[in-house]
C-alpha cells in the first residue's frame, strides 16, 4: 500500500500553514470533492501510538515513535494527510499528544485548543487510550474526555459526530467487559460536566455516536494487530453513507471552503474566543459563495454569445433577444447552483439572488436599448400608417383606431420576444410612453383644429370690438373647443384610457383653447395696437361725417361737438372691450366706469379742465377691475386705460383741429357763394327793368335805367 506523505497544518508554536494547506487541497484534489469527504482526527496521550495507528489504518506516513529511543514527543502540532485508497475522500489528522511533558505549563492550553479544533473540524474523532486506563480516576484519558465534553456542551449545537475509542494493547480481558465499563465511565464523565446556564439539558447521544474498538499490542502481537487494523480500516469505507461512521452530515460544509474554515477556526481558538461553529460555517459559506458568484459573473460578462447580442442590439432590435439572454443566464445560475450546492442554504440563496441582481444589472442597458428600438420603430410605423390611411380617404377617427391597435399589437409582440424570464422587468413604461406619443399625435391634430377654428375668428372679432364682441368670442371658443373634445374622445377610445386620463386630456385641450384665446386677446390688447385702433375708429367717424356732407344742399350748420363725442365714444368702447377677457355672461361696469371717469368728466364738462388729473381719475387709480367677475382675465389695468386714453386725447387733437378747420373753410366758402348768388339775382332784376324801360322810352333810356338799377343793387 502506497504511503501518503503528511503535511504539517499547525506547527508546534501554533502557526497555521495557509499556503501548505492550499497546495494540499490542490494536489490531492480535495478542493473539488463537494461534500463527499470525511475528516478523521486522532487525539490521545503522548506516545500512545497515534501516528502508528493512523499509518496502518489509513496508509499515511506520519512520523512514528522509535521504540529504541524511548518515549518522547514525536508529533508536534497537527499534521494532515490523504487516506490512501479509501472512499469517500478521507483526510487524516494526527494531533500532538495531550499530556506531553515537553510543553510544560503550556500543555493544558494546547490540549484544550487541539481538542476544540478536532471537534470543530472532524466528522470522526479517534480517541487513542490504553485499555488499562478504563475506570481509573487519574488515567490520561479522563482530563481529555472532560475537556471534550465541556467544549461540546458549551459551544456546539447538537450534531452527531462519532467518538471512536481505540483501546490499545488489549490482552485477555473480555472486550464486552471493557466496552460496558468504558461506556459507564463515559457517562459519569459527561454527567460531571456542568450544564451551560443558557442551554437545555442535553444527553451524550445528542452529540456523539460512541463506538469502541480494541487492538492488540503492535510490539508483541504484530500479526493480530495488523489483522484487527484491516477490519477497522474497512469501517471507514463509505463512512458518509447512512449508518456510516461519519454520523450526521446535514451541516457538512463543501470541501472548497475547508481551507478558509480551518484557518478561521484555529484563529478564533488561538485568540481565546468561544467557537461558534454555525457562524463559522456561515462565514465560510459566505466567502465561498461570493467567490463563486464573482467567477460566474465574470464568465457571463465574457460570454461570446452575450457579447454578440450586446453589440447587435446597439444597431437595432435583435430577434429572439429574450430567449437567448434567458438561456445564457440559466446556464450561469445553474453552474453556480452546482458549485455551491453543499454550502449553507440561506447563504447560497442570498448570494444567488445577488448574482442574479448583478448579472441583470449587466443586461439591463441592453434590454432597455432593445425596448427603445421597439418603441422608436412603433412610433414611426404609427405615423406612417396613419398618414397612409388618411391618404386612402379614411376618416381620421377610424384611421386612429386601425393604426393604433395594429401598432400596439406589434409592440407587445416585440416586448414578449425581448422578455427575460429571470427578471421581473416589463415593458409597461415604454408602452405608456408609446401610447402617450400616439395621443400626442392625436392631441396635436385637435389643437391644430382648435387653432384654425378660433385664432383668426377671435382676432377679427376683437379687431372689430363691437358691443357684443365677447358674446361672439365665447360662442366661437366654446363651440369649437367642445367639438374638438368630442372628436378627440372618439379617437382616444382606441387606447383604453381610464376616465381620469381621458378627463386630463380634455382639460389639456380646454386649457390650450383658453391659452390660445388669451394669447390672441393679449396681442390685441397691446398698447400700441389699441391706440392705433382707437385713432382709426375716430378717423372713421370723422371721415363718415365729412363724406355725408352734400356741398350743394347745405342748409343748416352741423354740430361738430356731437361728431367729436361720437368718435371718442366709439374709441372708448374699444378700450373697454379690450380691458378684460369675459369668459362668462356676467355683466360688468368697465365701460360705465371709463365713461364716467374719462368721457363725462373731461370732454363734456369744460369746468373740470383746470382740475388736477389725480382728482378727476381717482376711480381708475387702481390695479384691478372690481367690476368684473372672478372668471374674467384683466388685459389692461385701469391705470393702463387712463394712460392710453390720455395719449389718445393728445394724438387725436390734430385730427379734430383739421376737421374743424375744414368745417370753417366750408362755412366761409358757403357764405361767399351765398353773397354771389344774391348779386346775380339782383343783376338779373336790373336787366329786366332796363328791358321794360327800353320798350317804353327807347333803347337808350332803357339801358341807362337798367345800369343805374344794377349799380344801386350792388351798393345795397
């Protein structure tokens, strides 16, 4: 049988051989055993033949005692070796003797540390003892057993390990007697160990399967010894199978974490801290699962198939995107599950969840890019198909129904193809954006319709500024707005919107129409425009007046003050109409206030011409109109109206002066014409008189008489 070389795991000074253990796990293949392995440790008195027993049972090559040199410390620290030709993979651990005189005062500390380490690491603990020590109060095995039991009760949760007592140098005493005596002795030692205050009462069988074997003397009965060793060796085959020596394997840790686990346990023991084995197992599981998860993440990010998908999706939709990514992800997670299958379930599940989260973070940008392509393509398809449908002569609402349903169905199919099974992602946000984009197209259409129907008409009505202007504006505004909303409602039925969303869109259309109205009103209420319109309106009144005059029918003098009042009144009406937007039919007093403050007090009452302006315009020295309803919007504040009016009065003066000048000229012309007419009439009478005299006294007499008559008339 080939002898397996041992490796010193912990030296005589308590130093842990980290690199040596890593090499051991690699070269022996231990790291890849999963949970299919067993750890066997042997403890016992110095020079009791522990190393010899291990070498014969497990085919190891631990250093043994040289009988010719006498008893002394052979094994220092803790050694490990692979057990030759035993399945499952079995690691043998040879411990320094527990009652070594070589350590002196340090013996008790190392004894407890070794025992604690053996219990934390091993599935099977061999306790090597002299058969004659059974029942002896001061036998070397009693302190060792007491230490083991104290550690078990105080620090470990119940998990059955196997305590295999190997009775050395057995001779004639019947084995059955020794077995009974030893078990009674073990029970007494267990009972003598105090229970922890925080623990319930536990029995030995909660922690140990107790097995006993006896071996003849190696020195004096070598043949019997070897035969008995061979039978003992057979008990370690299939030790982890149900009923095998390894006992309860439910909490066994994967071999890949053994090195870290062993190092941390020894460190904890050396620092004199209580060993919490479950926490240590969680720590090892955490470390290993994290390392495996990181490795799988790197494998995923470097996967050629994934890299090709990632590159292709940048330029456009990738058919089968979701299925391909799902498959790559499934392979990644399956490989992780296989490698961590023997670690703590809670830890491996948590790290699996983290691995999935990390991988999905890598995938998420590509998934979003895929959906963005689907979104953009569907938007373009909707616009194209809608235009084509309209060109084919379909009604707008019917076209919306047809195109939106077709495009949404196409988008949903694309999103289903892009779905990744391991994620909880969905395309809801992109679908909402798509519907929002389609609705924006519909909204734009009806906003444009509102603009065409309202803008020019409202502008014309405000330019005309007749007494019923705002009633006409309201009719145009409300009629066309509600018409657009009704048609939009029919079109929006294609998108399965909830009532609140529909109402929101209705409100947006109303607000758009209202904003459009306010924009047009504010344009018309611009101070320069208002002033020009007032001037034009006055000029129109004066022009109509002058055009109505018949130059050949003047019989009476026209009252120009009345014409001037009429011109100013019509101009002031423009100011009152554009002072505020009237959204409802509630009457207001803006025109009356403007008349009473501006027309009546300034134009019609000359006695107030020397009155300070502040006193005359006091009712208008405010920022708001109190005379309008709350549903109205101010365009020109009262003080703005005053300013415009005063500017208007100054600018209209030349026009009034011109009209008056032309009227004076007409009066003078008319007066001169009247005088000339009278003269002609009188001359005609003189001619008639002369003609009559000529008939009586002859031509000369008639002529002289006629001339004299005309001269007399001209002097009159």
